[in-house]
C-alpha cells in the first residue's frame, strides 16, 4: 500500500496516474476532498481508498502495518498567502508529524520541498544540505518549506529512507484548479486563445530585460518519473533539487506556447503586481548533479517538448493525466 498526500492536487494526481501506469493500484489518497475542481484530477484513476487530511494520522496508527511507502506532497502552496499560521499548521507541523510517524512505524518517506527556499538565489541553487540553514526565502510559503528542511536535517531519528524534493517551476496537466498559482503556460494558453496576445510581467530589475527573467521549468511528467525512481531506489537519503538544470526565459516559454498553437507570437508587458514585486525570483536553475550521482539517468523534457505535449495532449481538449 502506497500513501499519497495532496493526492487530488496537481503533482499528487499526476503521481497517482504514473503509479497506475506502473500497475500500482493499492493506493490510499489523502487530501481535503472538498474542492470539486481538484477532485476532477482523480476521475478514472484506480486506488483503494480516500482519507481526509485531518483524519490521516489516526488512520495511519491503525493501518501502518499495511503501508509500504509514503509520498507527502500535500501542502499549502500559495506564494501570495502571508498568514504564517496557515503555513505553520499545514506545511511545517503536519510534515513534522508525518516524519515522526514514519520513524515510529519504519516507513520510507518522500516529501515535497520547494525551490522557493532559495529566495533570490544569493547562495546559488545547490542542494548542499550544509547551506540550508543559511537560505533566505522570500515569502512564508518558502519559509515553511525551508523550516521543515532545516528541522529534518537536525533530526537524529530518521526513516530508513527519506528524500526531500525541491521542486522548481513545475507545469503540466491537472493544474486547472490552481487559479492564479497555475503555471504561466496555462495562463498563456488561455490568454492567447481569448485575445491572440500574451502579457508578461515587465522586469523591475535592471539586470534583466523584459521577458528575460529566467526560471527552471520542469514538466510534471518528469517530476513523477523521479518519484517513481525513488520508490524503487530507497537509498541515498537526502534533500534533492528537482528541475531540469537549465534555466529558460519567460519569452522562450511563451514563444513555445504560440508555436504549439501555430500562432505568430504577439507579446506585450505589464507591471509586476506590487504585492509580489519585492518577492519575485528573477533567476532559478537547479543544480542536478546530486540526483544524477545516485543513479537517475532519464533525460528531462526540453521546454519546447514539454509545452508541445502539454498543449496538444491536454490543454486543447481539456484532458487530464
């Protein structure tokens, strides 16, 4: 039996699809299942049962002997939310409880961290655990993820295998419910179809031209491939970056979207909203040598490949993975 928390969400539901593809059907899905838009991500997928997030630890106490592995992907991921108490409850404390339960019952754990922990990247984007306590995230979401990473590496009692994955800019199917927090590709697809134009955030940093802000965009199918690898690997515990290792501009991303739609690019710029302007990352690029060093060999989709697959196979027909 495999547990996936955040199972109705973007990455969680894609992981369910990947595990089904690999003929894992004894899955227990954990989430707040009150959002009907999110629940659409699970239609047609095979699993044993669903457990409400608030009931999960009681459930685990009673069923731990049947559990083989836990993917803890559930979290509050809104980078524009500034109520620290929400992140303390849903990200930090819930994750600490998860860790302690895995220690108690001898269960392997993979959990979601985030590239938001790197802040402005003053120390680079190296998943060296000795630097984690020196990182300076830009918002409470990033702080909650980094606080948990710091707590994890300070623990003397650990699951026999554990891994924290610092997700970079993930995009792909099953993010329809995410609203403002959905990937730029989804926003671009919708905006281009509605208006024929795409508006990007203007640069407010003199080191970057408009549209040339750089991010490490990774296709969700590659993210779940890594999760599947770790399910089978179960050694070399630690915190790992999960990006492609190659930063690309937002102009690259939007031009790829126009190309996938077979429309000539028409791009304009608007000011970055003031509520996120001073929290905005202008460059992210995962250093991926650590994951590769433990045996991960699959290549990551290029931005052009990922965008083309996302649009042609999912967005055009409103399909789910």
